[in-house]
C-alpha cells in the first residue's frame, strides 16, 4: 500500500494539466514575444492562463499577475523588488515563522543596513496584531507575514494585519503558497498589496508561480533582459508550465469548497485517531488551520504515554527517523518543511513556537490531498503508532 501524505511539499500534476502541457508543447511552443503567428499563439496561451489564475483570487485586472519560476522567486521579487526602490536602508517587518524564501532575502537586506523586526508568535504560531501595531515605525516600508505556515499549518489573521498596514500606508505582502487554491482569496476585499503563489501546490507543474501586485505598487526588477511580464520579470515565459498553472487554477476554483470540507474532515479524523498518544503533540493552531494539514511533535520524555504505555526512560525520536520508517512502510510524509527535511537541526519554526530544541527535532508533517481517502488515514494512524512503539522499544 502506497500512501502519499506530503501535498504541502508538492502535488502530483492533474491529468488535465498534463494534457494541456502536452498540447501546448506540441502546438504552441513559440516565443510569446515574437510577432509572427507562432509567437502570437504562445502569447495567447500565456494570457489565457493569466486570466485563469487571476480568477482564482478574484483579481479584476489580470495584468496585476507576474508569472515567476515559482513561489520562492515570487517571495524574493516581493521583498527585494520593494527594497530596491529605496536609495537608503529602511525598516521592514516579518514574522518569526516565515519560509526561507522570505528569511534569506531579508537577511541579505540586513547585511546592507536594513532594520528588520521579527514578530513573535504564540504557542499556536499566530502573530498578535497588536505587536504589529507597536512595531511599525515612520520608516517601515514593507510588512511580510506568511498566510498559511507550511510546517505547522497555522493561518494568520491576514485581513486584520493588512488593515493595520493599510491604515499606516505600509505595503503588505503575504506568502500564500499554501493557501491559494485551498481557501478563498479575494484581492478586491483583502487588504494585501502583494501575494505569492505557486503552481505545483495546486496540482500544476513545478517551475512556475506568480506574484500578485496591486495596481500602483512599484517593484524594481531583479533580472534585467527582454522586459517580459510588464518589464518586472525578464526572461522568456515557460509557456507550457504557465498553461498548466492556468488549468490547475481554474479547476481549483471550481472544486475548492467541496474539497476543502472533505480535507478538513480527514485532517480532523487523523488528529483524533492519534489523540490517545500523549507522546504525539499536535503543533500549530487547530482552529485557524490549513484544511489539509496535520503536524505533530514527538515527545518521548519520561512519563509521557505512547500507545497506552507509560515511558520509563527517555529516548529521543527525530522527525527524520519517522520519515525514514514511514517511507519504508510505503507512506510519504515530511519532517517539518520540505526544505529542512534532510537536516538534523531543530526546526526554527517549532523553536519560534516555544518548543525545546529536543522537541523541535521531532516535528513531523502529514499533508493530505485529492487522492487521500479515509482508509489511507486509518492505515497511516495505525502504522505510525506501531512504528513509534518499535522505535521506543529498540
């Protein structure tokens, strides 16, 4: 039995997406910037996809979408594109639970003299809007807070945070890679200026994403060249991958409500099946949570209970060990975010939530998707418990 439960890392491309990509590669392979009919055909494909992705976030002006090579580039473009418009270092604010695609460019800015405030989070991983209010300064030019945290599943109060920024005329960006296509986003009402998204999180192809840029927001390009994507992102567009992104976005919009409800039910079932193990600590916010996301920390300290047995000796079990063991059992999960799954270091996200260094090495993430069934959930819970007992008894 093979069960894939790592949909937050990547999703398998849908058959409709694969069919569209193959069609475009066969019939619309021209350069979208070329003036002849082959170029015009490819340009039409790109613009059709732009409309499809724009519809997913209810964006009335598709030209507000800039296609990128993925969510990481979209995040970098948002941070550095704003920063490069200033001649002197300013102040920006991020949360302490951002993805590395935000943390790394922010660290680069710090080295250049930018002042950075990192908002703390509570035990569930939520930012306190009052802390954002207190952190804003006269020279704050950008706030970036992740919408749905990829490792612990927590949803942030984005609307409230955005309203605070808008009241102070500060640009607000959110990395919504885990949210777009899973929960409704309406940029006509959501007070956000920049939104990052990714195709391969919604059953599209890898290697393509987008950045929504509210009209009137100025970004300085990171890459010079032919001036594609309205002069903001040069480089010949990946026409076939973009076309697949468009199809994935359209289907996600049509199926979102029903699929999100189904995934919530499966998510809660898995949490409930594992609830009798005090050595499995749910992480993140159970109420404000991505619909497909289960995350846990493994606590094998003395006197915790594992599958009904009280542990009498401490034996640390890392998230990496659980990933390896479940993989051998035919079940694919992640230890924290995919970007850190190969490291033995404590998860910086769990540390930010207040977990000890030891517990923060034992974080695991199980994320559900279109192919996940109730039988998959039940089997996974059973196997996970058996593996825990075996590892502890070794």
